[in-house]
C-alpha cells in the first residue's frame, strides 16, 4: 500500500514539472512544426490505408 501511495505522489510531482515546462515552451514557441508534422502524418496515414 505504501508503494502505491509513493508512486502516486511521485507521478503527481513529476506531472506538475512536466506541465510547467510545457506551458513555458508554449509561451515562447509556436506550433508551426507540430502542424506540419500532423499534416504530413495525416497524408501518410491516408495513403497507407488507401493502398491496403
């Protein structure tokens, strides 16, 4: 039971740091590269399912 509570607490603390880092990244950068990545990936997925 102790390990479960410890794991939950550690996951909570790590997630707070990860969210803070992501918000700081979003404040100083834009999502242009992410947008192009999603468009290219979408085209590849459509082609993949069209070929199969």
